[in-house]
C-alpha cells in the first residue's frame, strides 16, 4: 500500500509538472502570436498619423489602373482658384522697363551671357527681363531673333521650374514624416488649392507638382508667339496663348462668333511662364502627359521633351500636327541642350550666403 501511494504521488507530481510546463508554453506562444497583431492594430488605430511614407506604393498602384487616380479626386477648381497667386501679381502697380534690342544685347555682352557657353557649361546667368523688346520683330536675321528670344525666356523657365523643384522637395519631406507642423499644414492647403487637388490627396499632388522640360517650354513659347513677334506676346506678355474666361486678356482678331474667350494678359513674362506650368500641371487635357512624366520619374529617367510633347495633341486645334511642329522646333534648334541647364546664383543669393 505504501509503495502504491508513493508511486501515485510521484505520478501526480510528474503530471502537475507536465501540465504547468504545457500551460506555460501555451501562454508564451499565445503571447508572441498576439503581440504583433496588437502592435499592428495600435499603429493603425491608436496613433494619429497624418502622413506615412507609402506614397510611391500608392502611385505605383495608381499608374497600373486604366484611369488616373487624379481624375476622380481632383477638386472642381475655377481659373481664379488655380491662378489666384498669379492673378494677384498681375495687379502689380510696378511699371516694368521695356528695353530695346540694343540694350538687351549690350547687357548680355556685359555679363558674358551667350547660348554657346550655356550649351557647354549648362550654367545660365540669372537675368530677369520682364518684357520682350518691341524691336524683336525688326531683327532681320532669323537666327539672331531666335537667339535673343531663347536668351530671354531660358532663365525665366529655369527659375519657375526651380520654384516647383523646391516645393516638390518640401512635399517629399512632408511625405517622410509621421506628423506635420501647423506651418506645413497651411502650406499643403495652399498647394492643394494651386494644383486643384482635394484636401489630403497627396498622391495626386505629387503627380501634379513637377517640372516641365525647358526645351518643351521654349518650343511651345516659340510656336505660340512666332519667336516673340506676336501681338499677344508684345502687348500682353502671353508666351503660351493661354485662354481666359475670367481674367484680363486680348481678344483674338479672327475669333469665331460665339467664342467669348480671350488670351490671358500678364504683368510680366515670368508670370506667363508660371501660368503655363500651372496649366500643364492641372488641366485635365494634359493628364496623360503627367502620367508619362510620373512613369519617367519612377524609373529615375530624365524628363524627355520629345516623349512628353506627344501628349500635347489637345493643346491646339491642329492636334497631332501641333505635336509634330513642337518636336520639329526642339530638334532643329537643339533645345534639349538646355534641359540640364541650371541658374547661376544672383548677387542677392551670394549676399545671403555671406
């Protein structure tokens, strides 16, 4: 009897040890199984993350769809909303000086600004000429007229692209943060308005807030103004023939009856360039251009003006013929030489560094 009782106690002890070990192991396994689930739930629901760095994944998913994401999420912005900052500057009371061709040539010579050097060095003098010279029409040499036109427009396009590049870098900084300051939120709200994007639609804002190749901008300006000789360019600083229904503008002489649009006037050439970039970056007609540009960005490839120009068939009534003309201008004038050009710092920029 004593031996049986002893064996029974021994068996119970072994059973208790095994039971405790099994329970402990089960609890440990369940703990490590539930912890990742809880952390994942907490990250999604308990932390208030305004932005997360998944924009590239979102964009990649967007670009795989038949329709662009921005098509369904764009806000219905009016011309006044999209161009409000440009329209404000258009009302500037500062009178710009209209220099003559001789004065401009003398300035270019003094600062040693010529296109051949730019093609080699890829550096452009920071010259801001606000108005085209009236005498540009009288330059008999087509080559010299084109040269002057490019020299005037080139720094303006680069400068406006720089503004977008700085904004884009700031947007990327915001995308890489888990939360944002009040100043950043106000800045985002302003950019949503400028680019006609619904609040918090960061993927669409990232698609729209981007540069246009310099060569493409110069080619379109050349085509729309006859290399700076058109009435719209000389009287309204309109380099790209941008239409308006609400802003101040010039009515086309051969406008069809019932068409009440005008070509928008600008206070300076700079504002015309800014409005052009805003137009290509927001109007639904150029959605395919923005999609093509984003695909190039995702492949880390340079923005190709010849490839992107293929998406401008809706810019003019001539459609594909317009595209061919733009591409011809780019090729014949070697405008792609300027795509990598950068603006040299101005004296003001240098002073700020000292």
